[in-house]
């Protein structure tokens, strides 16, 4: 069984970059929603990324075996991945990108709890429980502390529906992480695991787009740029990096570190979508960062005495 390590400087830097990219993706989906439906865009990006991953596996001469015991778990994570982004896409029709990213990134809480119950190496200490509680309280505050002056009852109901869908998406992501870690996929290559998810998302989300009539696309330069960003950078490069991190580092430490993503997401929402920046966001951000530091820096991040060469 592969030994998972605490976060070092390389993993911490990579997680910071991933958090920035993931915080931006919901904002870009929301910004282009009037030209291409979010679930249609996610289906297309998943298909393109699946081709890129398959090409990478062929170039590496990496086998894609369906008889190595990973197929049952692969089908499960493919369905969960599709469900996650179906919920994200539908949630963005009703709520803001800021709300969506905050609720989606409650996933590390549910993943940490699930892994705590399943894997001895992922047991949470009292200090980590405190850090997770503190970070979760900050995320809750960034949403529930936001006022909606002048909102009609119908609009408030729609926002609540979008928030609920985004929260369920976070639970689906957490379930994916637990299945990957607790099945034969834990020893499979990152590219094979990702390919299962991308193919599942492409097939199921394309069917969902067709069934709901969300297939219209206006191919503007912004839409093309968004598709490239989501397909190549997010769904291909960043997810490969994430699964590589999951195979080599403790998932609870990675998950808590990713609490920075909602902060990036809300900052991009303010900058690119003109969403309001409220005092509750500042207070919530402080709580989230305190929780991240409490769990990740207290013996979790290993700072080597000298730089290690890259593999």
C-alpha cells in the first residue's frame, strides 16, 4: 500500500495553484451561461479532456484495462462526477457563482468525515476537528451573513434552490474522493481514474443537456476561450495533478487546504461579475484561513531543509 505523506512545499504550492484555478471555474461558467448552458459546457469540456487523457495514456504506453478490478469503482466515480457537475450546472442557473463555489467546497468536510470513518491513516485529531469546524463556520458565515435587500420571495426561493444544489454537489465530490481512496482505484493510475470520471461526465451530462433542451451554443471568442480553459487547464491538467496529490499525500490535509478555493472564487466573483463584497465575507474569510492554518500548518506541512529536485 502506498504511504501518504504530510504536505511539503511542492504539494502546498501546487494546491495553491489548483485552488486558484478551481475558484475561477464556476465564475467562468456563470459568465458564459447566456451563450452556452453550464451542463453543456461541462459535457463538452469532459469529452475533450477525456480525449487528451486517452492520448496521454497512449503516448506513455499506459494500459487502460477494464479487467484489473477497477471497473466497478470506475463506473461509480464516473456517475458521481457527472452528478456533481450536473448539480453545479443546474445550481448556477439559480444562484450566484460566489454562492455556488462556497457550497461546492464544503466537500472537504464531508470527505474528511467519510475517510475518518473508513481509513485509520485519515483519523482526525482533536485539533483537526477544531480546524475543520472553524473553517466550516467561516464558509457558512460568508453565505448566511450576506443580505439580499429588495429580493422577492420567488428570487430568494430560487437562490435557496441553487444553494441547495451546490451543497449536494459538494457531497457528491466528497463521495467521489472516498470511493477513490477506499477502492481498487487507490492503486490505479491517476490518468485511468480521471478517464473514468471524464467519460462518465461526458456521456451522462450530454444526455442531461439533450433531455432538458440545454444544447444551444453561440460560439463567441469568449466561449472558445472558456472551453479551452475548462477542457485543457481544469479538466485535464488540474485534475491529473489532484489525483497525483491524492495518491501521494494525506487526503484530509489536502482537503482542508482546499478551503482556500472559495476565497478565490468569491474574489473572482467580485472582480469579474461585480458581485458585492460584504463585511460578512471578510469575517468568514478570516475564519476559513484560521481553520486552514490550524489544520495544515500545525505539523501537517513539512518544510524541507533544502530544496528537493523535481521528479
